[in-house]
C-alpha cells in the first residue's frame, strides 16, 4: 500500500512539475527533476511562477503532499513543484548526498525539506535564508507563537519553520525532587542519591538512546557557537554529561523502559525525559506522579525546557523566487490544509489561532454514540487511568510549560556520531573523561571548520 501511494504521489509530482496538475499552467517547467535546471522563477504560460521544493521523502510523506496539493489547487501567483531526490530508488544515503551536493553548489531547489538535513549546519554554511528577515515582528507576535520561534533560532537567525512542535524536558515527582525548575547534572544526581538511586533512575522517550549524545544535542547551544564557528566541550559541564551517561549505561535492563505508573510507584524511575505534544500527554504524566509532577528541566543553564520543531522547511539563500518560497512556507505553517487528525495528533501547532483551538478541544468531553465518555488520551498503562476532558488548570499548566521553553532540541548526525564514538571509547576505558571531551572538541571543531564556506 505504501509503495502504491508513493508511486501515485511521484506521478503527481512529475505531472505537477510539467504544469498538468494544480493549475500551474500549460507550459513545461524543466520537470522539477533533481539534478536538472532549477525551474524556480520560471513564468508559465498560465502566468503562475513555479517554486521548487526539494525533499528525499516527498513521495512518501502524505502531509507534505497534502499541503502542496492544497496550495496549488487554490490558484494564485505561485505553484510548487516537488523534486524528490529519492523517487522510486532505495538508496537514501546516496539521495541525501546528491541533495546536499546540489544545495552546496547552488543548484538545489527554492525550498528545502529539512527532516533529513541539519538546518543549523546549512544555515552556518550560508545555504539557508534567515527567515527573521522575512517575518515581521507583528506577524510573529500576532500570528505565530513568538516564544517558540525564538527557541527555534540558531543564535539570532531562524533557518527553519514548520507547522508543529513538541516540548522536551525532564519531569519527576515534586515531593522527591523538589518543585523548582532548572538544575545542573550534579544537582540531578544528588537528588537521585538522596532517594538511594543512581543514573538509571532516569526513564523516558529519548532515554532509550545514548543519553550522552541526547543531552549534548539538547544543550548544543551551550557547547557550539554557530555565529563564531567555535566548539567548547573541554569543561566540567560536559564532563558531567559523559560521566552521567557512563553511569546510566552500566545500569540494569529496566533503564531502557518507558516511564509507567508501576515504575514510578515502585521507585524504579524518579524522573523521565519526556516529549510532550498534547494536553492529554501532560495529563497522563500528572496521573503517573499522582498530581505532584514537577518540571525539572534538562540539566544545564536556564529552565531546561526545549522546543523541537517538526516537519520543517527552509528557503535557499540563492533562490530565484524567495517571495514565492515564503508564500508557500506561510501557507504550510498556517496549517489550514490540515485535517483534524493531522492537526491534533501528538503535537502542538505553531500558529497561535490553531493552538488555542487545540486547547479548547482538549477541554471538550467527547462521547460515543451511546453517550459514554471517550478518553482524551489512553496510554495502555494498567497503573494509570485514562484521562478525560482537560481542566482549565491543565490547559494553563501546558501554556506555562511552553512559555518556559528557552532552547531548542536538535539532532545533528555528524556531531551525534562524534559524541557516540568518543563516548564509546570512554566507556571502554580507552580514554579518560577529559581525553574523550578533548577528542570530541577537536573533531567537532574540525567539522565546523570544514563546513564554513
């Protein structure tokens, strides 16, 4: 079924690029084919300007296709042609490499699907446009959640934007860990030790992965300055991350389990690294901790509450038609093309009006045909009851949580790989924590130097 949808979507994309779908006119546009002449800024005989969107997953991602189809069908000055670098192929790495090569050499599309690419790196290279130069202060304040956009910035620049986001942070039981938000790695470990627990008392969504690289990515702005192109890993804060990761990875098998009512009640897990994308998820966590949930935050400076933008796009700095690319990006982020399932499933929306609608819907009690209340969220946890319509208090707490965000969550594959490799050497006893940090410092700095154009 997935392959059939992919073939159908690919055919539609090719027809669209040829001007046969979406009202893009009747003339040829160069096909929107990766590796060919960019059709950006090409005037069609139907007086519509084609803007290209490059992706490696466009033919598989139904939401992006829905946005493109909705945008093209409404008419207007511009239309979007999708250039899928994977197409019917199976070699994702080769497709990504070809995509990145064309971006680096100025032959890429106007819009970039960033789900498989690193916006920070492309922005650092000067490939992506700073969207802050396009969005007015009034637009950010009135139309979008400006605090979320500020967290999504790299330094003072905004290189990516998407319709949805999630919140990443560490939560725990206030009576055991304290109610104050924000702590260092040493303070977190001290809190665990007070409760006779070690590093494996941390559970959660991202805790199933390498904790050392995860915490590094969530705090990357503390260690990498993209504006100056410098890395700074040789210091105590980073040593503590590596030491914490080593202690946690030497724990028992239950360290990899998700937080449950039983693991919290039995004291196996004192805290959890969570990704929160709905009021229902927040309610569920409150139930697990018996209504005594404290937002402790990710270890480091500030509140330790981070924003993770989802399904983001960027605009190429060398686009021939940046105004058309921005027109589609606004349409995409505004989210009017979404159906109810897309708009309300496990993620908050960036557009302020739609976000407020989400909060109102979370307070509605839905019922089945027999009048039986339907749960707002159910997580298949026998120790935690289903949660139903949210209270006003729940909604305001979620709003406060989002307002506390002071950083963004990123995942830069090259840096993650460096941290994982050198952390592995430290785990194996082949390097001290200081040597591992120095190796990471040198390798990341070399990476930054190589990427600077």
